[in-house]
């Protein structure tokens, strides 16, 4: 079984709809992240969470919200989707408990979101 | 702020040959990590290799190795004995390190190099 899973893998929705993307991990990592990937732009950080009670905005958080329901679960919501949120979304996890030497980010398989 | 530049949008290599992907970065930090991630057509982001800036020795992982030039702020990836499964987008990424942990989270990515391995 995959260590980091994302659901759904693909989603098509309409402008104005609320949508939630979910991420689960079995790696036991304390940190979780949401990124978005657009063609030609690489990956950009939306939100990150160091633990269940510590959630922080990344560089492009406008229009998004998150919830860390448990150490293993981190959800990303689009309250009112718009077409320029069409992108590939990645969840990632890392383990800082061992210090910087173990703090490498591992990615889920991604969710392709299309907003019409 | 850090920037990561991959100057080769696309490259190709013959199967079994060696190819080098370039990456340069700009930072005022002294303590950081550098990464290469691979994204095959399946779109999964896969860690290829990691280098700690304080280490002089270049990292290697099987057929993958890096040439880390800290003074030049250069971090190239060499793939030896290229295989068809190496066909993918390759992303170089930078992460600042702070031992308190608060700053050790921001991965800054380059825009990627699309590598095609030709049979």
C-alpha cells in the first residue's frame, strides 16, 4: 500500500462549487503539506502543518483552507472553486522528529482538479 | 528569498548513455539541502537524491549522482546508463535549514527539465 494517498485522483467541478481534497499517510510523519503544480511553474506551497494544532499559510493560500483532522490526515478545501484553480495538487509529508537530516518531503500521487 | 533555475527545458539522451541536468540556485543562506525529484508520466513526484550543503562529498544513488559546487551555487544531476524508465520531468529543489525547525519546510522548486530517453 502507498504511504501517502490522495483522494480523489481526478475531479471535475464547476465554478462556485465547494470541493475537498483529502490526504492520508501511513508514514507516521509529523509534518504535512499541500502544493499546487501548474505547467511551467513547478510546485508552489499552499499550506503546511507541523502538527495537528499548527497550521500555516504558504505562498499561495488565498482561496484555499485546510484541516488537519489527525496526525495522518490533512484536507484541502476550495470554498468556491474558480477556473484558475485548475491544477495538479500534491500532498506531501516529512518527518522532522529526527531533525533536519530526516526532514525530506515525500509526495502523494496527486489530484488532477479541473474547474469549469 | 531563494530562487532555483533549471536552464534546460527539454533534453534527450540515448538509452545506456549518460546525461547531465543543470540546476543553479540563489541564496544567502549557508545551511540548506538540495534535492532532485523525478515526475514520470504517472505524475507521481519521486525523490531521486538529496545533498546537504555542509557535506563536501557529492551524493550518489545507484545510477544517479550530483555535482554540487557550493561556491558556484550549482547542483547538477548526472544519470548514468540511462534507461527508458528515466523518461520524466526532473525538478531541482532547495530547502533552507534551521535547527529550530520553523524554517525547515519551504521547498523552492525549479520549473523542471523534461528528459526523454530514446531507445
